[in-house]
């Protein structure tokens, strides 16, 4: 019994001296889960709207219409980006209202409202970073690779090494990830516009 007490005492002192207590508000955890769900959903949208047409070669029929190929591709990306942005905003509003009302009724639910500009930056960078599966999907010509990439991106964004709300909650990381996502999207769109579908 003494050994067990000694082990418990050493463990408690080790935790106190080496690890700081992590305090998460319910809003932070809900935001991290919301980002994870939306990145995977964005990967599924990319796979369904763009990659599936390339994989089945039905995009060639669409390109036969007398509409510029670039406009068609930009329209598809705008649909993905616009729907993700709209649903992200609506979900965030619903989430904040729900958590605020619940925090008034239940003491263990904590509500914290962050700076609106930072939240918008995180939303935009999450959407841009979520466009990376487009690059992988076009490169591999695979729906499965697109969705797996979205899951891997979710794991990196939700990683709490940098902060309890995930790496993307750090403003500098959010900006860098957003720029990387924009760069990959631009390169991929240029490849989609100029490439031959039958190679």
C-alpha cells in the first residue's frame, strides 16, 4: 500500500511541476470540432463536384460547351468556397448562440467570445487550407485520395501542439496555412485549365 501511495504522490508532483493545467472553454472545443467536420465535408464536396468528373471523364463533355474552361473551373471552386463559407458562418452563429444559452443554465459549460477579426481569419484560412485535397485529388485522379487528404489535414489543423484550440487558432499559423492553401489552389487550377484530359 505504501508503494501505491508513493507512486500517486510522485505522479501528482510530476504533473504539478512539469505540466500546466489546460483550461478549455466549451466554445473552443466546439470550434475545433466544427473546423474538423467542415474540412472533411469540404474534401467530400471537392471529390463530388470536381474530382469525380475528372475520374469519370464527364468533365470533357462539360468542356465542349462554348464556355471558357477557366470560367467553368472557377465557378466550381466558387461554389465550394461559397457554400463552405456560408455554412461555416451559419454554424458558428448557431454554435455561439447555443453555447451562450447553455452556459447560463449549466455551470460546467463555459462561453468565451473571441475577437471577430481573428475568427474570420481562422474561417478563411481553414477554407483555403481545406482546398489542398483538390491538389491531391487532381494529381492522383482519385476520390479516395481526396478524402484521405482531407482527414490528414483535419488532423494537422486540430493538432493541439501549438494551442489548445488547434494549430490553426494561432493567427500566424492560420495566415501561413491559408497562404499555402491559396498557392496550391492557384497552381492546381492553372494545371486544370491547361492540361489535356486524356493524359
